[in-house]
């Protein structure tokens, strides 16, 4: 008989925590999980899933514009409250499924905040205290805002954006990452006068420079005002809205101000220090390649470790944890060539190295293949929107080490392109693949002309 109440206690019922707890319970272990909000975590409740619904809702405006070019006379209005109700019903259904699946696997679910009292003891605040042989931290991240900015209390984050009681007429979004860019597209698509402000020289820091420049131009075509190299000086509540005072001396009044200035690991008040769990300078839980913390019986996965903050990665880390700890097959997730998408409008899909990264890591240089073209769907609309596709190839091995797409269906395409990049396929193998015509994706296997240094400088 074990001296502990549970074999595994998981703190955080998001995608990673749920997967780890279910696998372990299905393997015959006694497992409990605690969640202080709703089962499903960031992705299901206040992240990827509701955001994608909002992206799809807002994109109809663009689709209606295209439809007119094809002869459709579209008369449509949008009702924010109807959308919110439909979205909330679906999120509740998904959260319920997650909770039900935990129950079917035999996982005991605690609704409440869990705090570590020592390396084996967890208090579910206000309810009970339990012990566990092993503990898994999977609490994810939370939005970060500059708390010392005057008037910051008047701003919202992405979490509140999902529940605005009414659609604003004017919004300013601070930030240049994928969350800021995605919500700028959402609100602009729903008819909101949208301004995006970012302190850096261009949006989507860390992405390929051609992608960043191309997307910045394309979102402005969708009516988003982009202000770069600038940030807030203060926010001031007025009788008619919120006055955004910027460091360049300009002032912009909007109804809502949203800060999407990054996320931080959710570790506050978890008792990690008490249990001896070490954090890095950014507040993330320090782990080794197998997700073990500085305490032998405590592990951590997902955004709380600040390694690669993507839902599918957290799930893979959960599987690796289970295989390592409970199936005696030590393994860790391979973070190389992980595809990702930005559901901006137009969307972005990327996998592998940026051109700059490849030039640093490929000893004999890189070959770059790039094309910009008008998607066939826009032929009748008079739109000047352009799609971008880019292949980055190791000049020595001819392996395709990066694929970058901006345009319609980019996220769907990049999932399949990721298989090729992960498998280490060469440009010749891309070329040997017969095109599907007429599609945008065929450009990936028909790119022939390398970018010259002059073209790259001009592009």
C-alpha cells in the first residue's frame, strides 16, 4: 500500500495536464488533477479555440467582398451577442467533454486552486490537503501587461476580449506578436476601427523578415492602421472613451484598449518555492530535457516551462512525460521543425528556419526561392492582395530547411509541408512532386528561380 493518496497529482487541466493525467490513469495509476478555472485550459477556454471561432466570424466580411466580384448580391449584418452565445455554448460543450474524458479514465478532478505545501503535499485551497508520489505542474501562462503604465487599469487583455458585452466602434491593440495581430484582424473584420501599435520595427518578431514585411502590408490593406516603433505613455479615461497618449506625442481615442504584449508562466502563488522548485529569471519552471524540475519527483510541461508555447507541443510533452515516468521508455520532445500558424488575416503558416537563421546555421549558405502572386480567388475582385511563398534551402545538402507562407489556407498547407521538412526532404524531391492544379499550394513544388542577392535586397 502506497504511503501517498495518489501516484500522480497534476496541477492544471489544460491540454497538457489533461493528456498526462488520462494516459497515466488509463495505465492503472491513481491520478488526481486540480483546475482553478474551467477544464480545458488556455487553448479551449480563452485561447486557440474561441479565437479561431472569432477569426472565422470576422472573415465573412472579406468573403462577402469577394462574393460580390462573382456576381453575388450580399446583404448581411452581424450580431455580436448571437455570436458570443454560440461561441460560449460550444466552449462549454468542449470543456464538458474534457471533464467527462477525465472521469472515464478514472482521474479524480478537483475544482479549485492547488498549492504545493512541500514536494509531496498539495492543498486544494478551502477543500482538502492530499499527498502524491509524483506531481506534474501544467498551469500554462497568463497575459502580461506593464503594471507601471499610468492608466493600465483601463485596458483589457485577450482573455477579456472573448467576453466584451458589446462590440466597440474603435479599438487600439498594443503588441506585435501573433495574439495582437490576430485580434487586430478579428476586430477589423467585424467592422471595428482598429489600430495596432508596436514598439518594435515590425510585427511578428522571430518570424522570417519577408513574412513580417509582407503581412504588415497586407493587414493594412484590410483597414488596420499599423503604428511601429512606438508605445504608450499613458491611458486616460474620458467621457467618450479612453485616450491613448503615445510616446511620439500623438493621442488616439478609442472605446477599448487591448494589451497583447506577451504572456508569462502562471506560477504565482503555487508554492513552488516552498517545494524547492527552481524558476528561471523569467519566472518559468526550470526543467531538464525530460521535463523534470529541480525536485526529483516534480515535473512540469507546457507554457509554464516557457520552452515552445504551443498547445500541440504541450500535448507531446505530456506523452513524453508519461512514457518516461510510467512506461520506462525515456523520451523527450524534438523541438526542431515544429510548424506553427498565425491566424491573422491573411493567415501565416511557417515551419523550420527563417532565412536569417539558416544563413547562420548552414555552413555553405542557403538558396532562397520566393514568389508573390495574387490568389486565383481574387481574380474578379480588383483586389491587390498578394500571397507569399518562400522556401529556404541548405545550399550544401539541398534540404528544404524552411517553408514560409502568407495567404489563404496557409495554416492548412503548412501542416503537410511540415512533414516534408521534418523528414529532411530536398528541393529536388519537392520538384519531383507533381503539382495539383489549379491551387495555390502547387507553387511549393514549382518554384524554380533562386533569389539573387539583388532580388533579395529589393524584395
